C-alpha cells in the first residue's frame, strides 16, 4: 500500500514538472520584450522578411502570419508559407497567450497541444508596421513587416539590435514574396 502511494505521488510530481516545463517561457538573456505593447495594433497580417531557419519553416517562401482574437481573448495564429519543392501552400494554425501582462510583448505560442514556445516582440515601430521577434533562445528570430518588404534603415537597425543580443544574423534566410 505504501509503495502504491509513493508511486502515485511520484507520478503526480512528474506530471507537475512536465506541465511546468510546457508552460515555462523564456526570452534570450540580453533581449527585452517591448513594454507598453498594444495587442490590438499588433493583430492582422505580417509578412516574414527574414528568419533563422528551423524545421517547421524549412523550404518555405512567401511566409506570413495572421493574428486575430479568439473568443476566449487569446490570440489565433495562422501561419502560411509556400513549399517551393512540393509546389504547394502549407498552413499551421495555433494559439498564443501572454506570459504575464498584456502590455508586455512576451507571449507563448502553441501549434501542438500543451507544448508552448516563446514568442517575444523585442522591437516594434510606433505605427506597428515593422517588428523584430525572438523565440525563447538565440535559435529563433524573425523580422516582420506589414508589407512584403522593409526599408533598409529599419532592417539595418533590427540586424544591429539582434547582433547585440547575440543572434547570428549572417544565418538569416531572406524570404522571397512572389506569390
């Protein structure tokens, strides 16, 4: 009987650790999430201008993300990209929620059930036309724009900021928007 109770307690502790690790979100050490963030202004369509490539976007061009409100107040994430090799569009729909206060641009995003990853807006212009976004580590970085291109001075400023944080900007994939 004691052994059963011990196994049960250990299982509950294990589940607790698992759930905590799924919900813990990070931001790269030198990065800071935008303060006084306005969720409503961020909603809508964003074109991916550049990214550090990773397996879920490998081989995609014409990538974009559209953010809208869910009924529960969370954010719906609709990512699209064109798979050049297979000549077809790919889409992934997920959800995002704020880690803390909604006025701090530190969110967590999920496309796979209880598993979340960091999504941190670390720079944005006053008109919410251009954004620099990091994941939870130096392996994830995106430059976004409301248009399919970005002014050189904005891109240069974002690249400089990303390099100061520690991102390897020479590894960025510059996205083509032809479709």
